[in-house]
C-alpha cells in the first residue's frame, strides 16, 4: 500500500530562497520540513513516472486532486469543510450505522435492483402446487387462502453476446435411384445465417458501448462462436442502409424542436486525413479546413428528446444549420444552447441564443485553489440557482411557471452576482490578466446569454445534456480510435443517434433496432410511425389489424 504524501503548498520563490539559506545557515524546523517535502515529491514523481500505467491524467490527479465540479467537493479543494465534517473523514460508527440502515431498507438477496428493474428478463409464473385461491388454510383449517403479492426470485445466467444454434438436418439417399432427401428446418428458422437480433447486438456493443469489432471477435472466438470483424462490419453496414429512413425522420423531427443544444469534439476519419482523396473532394473540403469533428445536436421537441450525431469537416454550427434547414417555416426561432464559440452558431438561421452557465462556472472551478474566497461566493450563488431549477422540475412546472419562479427566486442573487463581478474589475480588486480576472471577464462579456433562463421561458441553464451525449463519441474514439471512411462514420452516426435517442426516451434500443429491421419495408413508407416513442403503438395497431383480418 502506497503511503499518502501530505500536501505542502510551496511556490518556486520560497523554494529558491530556502535553497540559498541552506548554503549558509542551519535550517529551521519549518525550512527542513519544506525541503524534505520537496525531495520526497521528486522521488515520488520519479517513481510514478517510471510506472508504465501512469497517464498524464493520473499524474494531474495525483498532483492536483481528482477532477470534480460538484460544489461540495470544489469548495473542499478551496480549503472549506462542510458543517460537522472532520478532517479525518467519516467516523467508523457513522459508516456502520449508515450501512445498517441501508441494508435494512433493501430487499434481501437483490442488492440494489429489485425484480421490477429486470424489464428485459423472461418472467415465469410459478403456481402453488397444492393450493389455489378459495381453498381452506392447511395451517388453521378454518380460513380460506386468497391471492397475495407474489414473491420474486431472480436468477441470472451468463451467455455469449451472440449465440448460435446448429441444426443438424438429417439426409437420406435412395440406394437405387440416388435421390437425396433432406429434413426441413424447424418452423420459424429463417434462411439467413445472421438474423435481425445479431445486427442489433453488434451495433449496440460497437456504437452504444464502445466495444470494437476486433475485441468482440476475440470474445466470440474464445467461447466457440466465431464472428470475424469483417463480417460484423458487413452486417451493420447492410442494416444501416435498411433503417436509414428512421435516421432521416429523427433529423426532421429534431428540426422542429423548441430547444436545441449543440457542441462538437474531434474525431479521426482516415480517408479524410489521407492525402490520397479524390481530387474533387480534396479541393472542396481541404480548402475550407482540415480538422475533423463529430457534432452532437440534442433537440427537445414536444416533451421528447432527440440526439443526433454528424461526423466530418463541418463544425457544430454548420451541422445544426443543416438540421434547421428542415424546420417548418411557420415555427418561430428555437432556443439554442451552446458555449460561446462562434463555430457553434447556425449561420443565417435565427435562434434565441443562450450560453452554457456550467461552462462559465468551470472557469472559476479551475482557479478555486488560488482564489478560494472569491470562487466560493460565485459557486454558492450558482448552486442556489441550480437548486431552484431542480425544484421547478420536481414540481412539474410549465416553462412559463419556471420562468416566473426563477425570476423571483434566482433573479435577486444573480443580480447581486452581476454587481459583484463588475466591482471586482472596476475597483481593481482582481488583476484582469489573472485566472480569476479572465473568468470574471468571460462571465461579464456573456452575461445576457448566460442568464437567458431569467428572460425566456424554457431556456436551459447549461449544455450538459449535449456534453453527456458526446461521451458516446469519446467512448468510441477511446476504444476504436478512428473511422476508416466517411461511410463508416455515417454508419456510426446513424446507430449512435438511434441508440442514444432510445436511451433518452427510456426505450430498449435492442428491441427497437430489431423491430426496425423486421419492418424495414413499412419503415421506408411511414418513418414517422417508427420512432422510439411510438413504434410499439404501431406494432400494436398492426397486430390488431392482422387479428381482425383473420
């Protein structure tokens, strides 16, 4: 177990002065401890750098603490302790009492998840063998038994991501004429080797969970069900072409949203990075820019949330512009939430622009160690705003009610914060070029758009939902590293969009992708009836119609 080194704050000037004093005089206890800490730090850094598992991110966490942005933990970084908190941390008695209370409230044998959490499990009803409702009680022989709340027993078994069944079809040959007779496959077994569920699982693992094709190939090979990476790609490519209308309909409906979020992150597409591109494509795209990005556009439309992804040379604003091109002319401009980068703007399309409050807050989080008192005031003020927003969601307020609530509860503290920001720079309390000065300048410059939630009904506080969506892209980039071609990137964008929209809608993406493939012909005719939030209703209607026909 590695010994934790106590943190000692020493700047370089103090350390240089300490070295000079060590030349001419005996060190005092304080000087000795500082010098000892510096030597131990050097040895410790050398040790962890030699460890091949140490990353730059890990090194930063060791030196500066774990990255976190919750007010509670950020204020601890600034030297503040919460009420009743001891420097030694929670007491053993408190931990034991809390664990006992949690264990008493949980159902035995089910951990954190009760039986109702297993929505995808097969449910088998087991009846009591010797009793049925209305029978006399075998215990007292007087009362009668009746239905009560059933008990649940959950059993989980392991299986391969993609399973296989081999049907050995008997063959018989006539010894006289040579005619060959082969047994028919069981009813319901299709002619194709890979059914719809195979494509759904591969897509869900690859684009929903970040499992590369080659890693899944190794896993399947280890359990005796071969699935080459090239075959996986062929399957998802063919499937993407079949369900393309659903992606197009998602884009059309997202364009009608009341609020749209957008942001982007870098991506690698080898064909776009190569110099051996087709001449027309090379001249057209490289003349504009060489960077490659994946943009996320998250739209809130009529209570639904739609996530879209686009990969290529275009920035987030250009991709948002392509989406808004399908917006109905009768609709007014949507609220756009993004950070303050100009490349996020949708060009000629009119929007009600709001900037991300969390993005501005993060600039103060970065300097909380150097300016704890100043940052503490701002962070507490924004924490109050977020508490008010959470309360408005809990109470189910309409956008207009939420606006009035924020104006009443969040308006006064935000007005005080605006006055405080102006005072810091105008009265020279903060150096403008310091980290805190730059954070204050940024917030002052964009104050109107950062506080749009106090001006326009429905304006969100931040762009966190879009940043969370981009984590799917980052997960894919971290594991698979790149796309090979623009077509491969488009396939990834399509599946990520459908999968993440399902997740935001509380819909099983595996079942959704499977049904889209089974009804690909009808999907191409009426894609609006095959969205994650209404496809089950469509299936129900078709089932009822088929039953009526028979």
